[in-house]
C-alpha cells in the first residue's frame, strides 16, 4: 500500500505500475458497498486519505477545490463561516474523491443533485501516469467531450482522482425537519411522488418501513410510531418553508399521513438525521450475529410505489429479513438484507431477491443501482442494463487503460468484449 501525500506521489506510483503492469486500486475511506476497493488481481493500493487539503474556497463563485482525501464532514466544517455548504450527504463520512468515483448522492439529492451535477472538474492521473484536468470552473461549457462526467462514476477504472472542484450551495435561511407516519409504505411513497409532481422543492424525503423504524428506535433511542415513516426536510426563506410545509401537509393528509412531528432545534434535527444515517447498524442489531447485504435500485418516480410493493412481497415470499429505506424523492430505495453467514439456502434466496428487484427496475426503465455503483457485485446486472453499450464502455477502458491496470475486475470484464473493427 502507498500512502500518497501529493498528486506527484500518485503520478510516480502509477507510472511505475503501468510499466510493470501492476494493478492499481485507489482507496479513500473504504465506505463503498459493491467491492470497489477489493484487490481482485492483487497490485498496489493507493491510499489517498492523507491528501486532505482544502486548496481553494471561492464564496463569491460558490465553489471550491479540494484534494481527493478530504471528507465531506471536514469540508463542511471548513465552510461553516462562509455561509455555504456541500450538500451531498451519503451518510458515511466518505472522501470527496471516492464520492466522485462512485457518483455518490444521498439524502439531499432530491433538491441539490448528485456528484454528477456538483463536480465541475477533476484532476486525474491516467493509467500511463499522465496528469489531466477534465474541465474548468465555468458553470457551463460546450467545449468538446465531457471528460468530467466520464470519470465521475468510473470507480477508479480509468484513472486516479487526486483533486476535485465542486459547486457549493448557500446555507438556507431556515431549515425545518419533520417526521410523518402512514398506514402503508405505498401511501408514504405516493405522497412523495405527488409532492414532486406538484413542484414542491423538498430538500429531503426519506422513507423507512415499519421494520426499519423499529430498528432505529432501539438503536438510536427514538420513540417513533412503528409504522411506515417519512423523514422530511424543507429549506428556504421563512416564508418559503411555511408554504412548502402547508402544501406538503395537505398532500400527506390525502394519503393518510398523520400530523407532522417537528424537530426544530438543531440538535433534534441532528439526532433525527443521524438515526437515518445509522440505519445500516440499526438493521444489523435486529439479528445479532447476522451479516448485512446492501442493495439498491432506482426507478422513475411514478413507478416507485408499485416496485416497492412488489419487492416487499418478494421479501415475505422468500422468508427474509430486509428492512427498507430509500431516497424516495428521486426514485432510489435500499434493502439491508440480513443473512446467516452459515446458511447457504438463505444466501441463495437473497440472490434471488436481488435478481427480482433489479429485473423489476429494468422492466420499468430503471437502473440496477442508484448510488452504490457497480464494483464487482453488479457487473452482470450492468450487462443486462447496457446491452450493446457495453462495447463502448470496453472501448473507452481500452483507450485510457490499454494494460488494464486501473482497478481491474470492476464495472466490466474488458476481455469479454472484442475491440471495434
């Protein structure tokens, strides 16, 4: 393992690895969920966590440039006095470089977008050791191929990200957070879909099913009603938040939602959202000794109520324990499936659940992963999703990494695809 302290360290290491055909695996904080940091073919892991400098903050332009090892919490702590914040919040205190590499999103994505929208430029070390900048600080550009978007989500298979230029957002004048319970999961999801279709600018709209609420109550010491629950947050001026809340209250009531329970003090909001971010650990505590298998899909929001309903039926039919949560404002939901590591039959049923869930997402025009990425875990599902487009992915991989040293064995098996004639 190399603990990089500068971009030049990465350039030197990658150049040597390219010469000797040694695989390179970039590492940030290790919070990815689909095997992105596993060394499938051995090689050198380049740990970027020591590259943690904030290189530039420009409050007047609402942007900044950071090294890849800066974590999202460290960035927001540094931004606090500027009146700005970095809104992408995947839960884990991930590194900015890793978040760019997996195209992370999280609870705020429904309003602020994902890393795809907030990264304006990257500094990347290519497989040969060549250093490039993928874009500029301009808010828009029509200058040639969009290299930034090519590397955002590439999971280290095309190069090593060492610096990231990001768009920032103003801290809202007012933030209001509330929980609302519903008689069914489908009613809760339908309320959010209606709100989005009604142009209510929700900042966060997070769903927990009853089992996940029960787990959070025990783990995070909450006292929520054990029913399908939405965690909601509203950002804006005082007047704008009042208007959003009024409209959302009417919609939730239409779908059987109970009165909002507010978390007004900052410490109460922090406790509420920390509980949402701790759903993984809360789920594991439901079945001591178990392991968790996370999975996610993303579908058009109009399809979300039906897809979730059918997935929950599959969980019951396959006799599994799988608390559900999701960023329902953008059509993305997750299962944490609990497994006895010694039970091979249970593992097979979990694989069947995952296959059904992804096939259903594909059938309605969705994707096999909204934010976890492909890594090693969803490679076959990507083939089903992209079809002939996999040839283009392989061509890009060969062009930028002809010796297949950059995080090999992730996203696609390049040797499965013949070069274009």
